[in-house]
């Protein structure tokens, strides 16, 4: 027993320096502070915000793909005119919005700095393109009339070939109560409505030009404008609208300038809100002075 007691006496005693060293080791890896309630709310709000636009982007993508499939534009013989198909805009816009919104969703949900930085950069790049496009429109506003005329002329020439263009032209002529570009006789440039065409539509204009495109007030009358181009202006005025759509469309666009500006302002506010929330989540993930 005396031998064991002497051994216990000889055991090394831990000094205060060792205690200090142990305390220093405990302070090397500090416990991260718990995010505040406000930070958590911003994080989940950013996730829901981007989730909403992800669903909208997927919806636009689905509409575009459905339109391309319905018209057969994705077949091998339809790939050539694919670049001029309006439904391609839905596909590209939906795909871009889905990718950016998905990055924002996952970045906020998983607290990923890489995804959040990609989201912020993509939104800022898109906003820069919007500003550049607006400046170009203002600078080239005098050429917009010529560009609009060329676009409407293309719609007239390809009226029967493109269902999307036919729907667009019919809606414009029906809502603005107009026909053709400058007058109803502009439809003579269409190979199907030209008086030398071999079909029943020769010397005609679309039914959307008619003053009353309905039969008995309920059934659409697709033949209401047959043979109108053979008539004189006075007789034709009792059947179709004589005035063209170019002037009417220009006046309508000028009247909608306030709504267009308000829509652009709302879009900028939406983008700014998404960027600010993403930056707040980024700052909470990597606060100032902490690396990693």
C-alpha cells in the first residue's frame, strides 16, 4: 500500500498553463450563431419567390413545346423554319426562367453560395439586357414603323402557312377593326387571296376583315369576305373594313405606352426583390470577416 501511495504522489499534476491551452483549443472553432428569425424568413421567402417563377417558367416551356409538337415543327422536315416559329420564344424564355429560378430555389434552400451567386449574376445580366434593349428602342424609335410594316407584311404573306401568324393577324384585324397594312387591298399580295389564284379564296380577304363576321349572330361566317377585291371601294365598305392596321396599331401602341412603362417598372421591382433576398441569404451564409 505504501508503494502504491508513493506512485500516486509521483503522478504529474496538470498546470494552469495546460488549462489555458485547453481553453484556447476550445475557442479555435466557435459555434456558428443561430440565424435570426428575420434571416430565416428571408431565406424561405426567397425559396418561395423563386419557386413561383420556376413554375411559371415550366408552364411557358410546356406551352412552347406543346405548340411545336402540335404544329410538327420538331420533325426533321420542320427544323428549317423552326427559327422563325413564335413558339420558340416560349421555349427559350421558359427554359431560361426555369434554370435561373431553379438556381435561386436550391441556393436558398441548401444555402449554396455558388448557386446564389449564379442567380444574382444571371438576374443582373438579364436586367442589363433589358436596359440595353430599352435604350436601343428609344434610339431607333423612328425605324420602328418600318420594322413594324415589314413584320406585318410577312404576316400577310404567310397567313395560310403559319397558324400562329394567322391567329395574330385575325386578332389584330378583329380588335382594331382594320384590314391589311394600309388598306384592305394589301391582301392582293397574298398568293392565296390574289385574284389570279386558282382557289375559292381568290379576290378575297380574311373573314376577320368583315364588318359582321358572324352568321345569325352566333356562327362564324368564314365566307363573308369572298370576292371583296372584285368590288369597288364603296361596295366593299359595306362588307369589310377598308382602313389598314398599320396606323391603327401604331396609335394603339402609343396609347399603351403608360401600361408598357408600368409593366417594365414592375418587372424591375420583381428582379430587384429577388436579388436583394439572395444577397441577404448570401450575407447570412458568409458574414463579413468570415472566410469559407
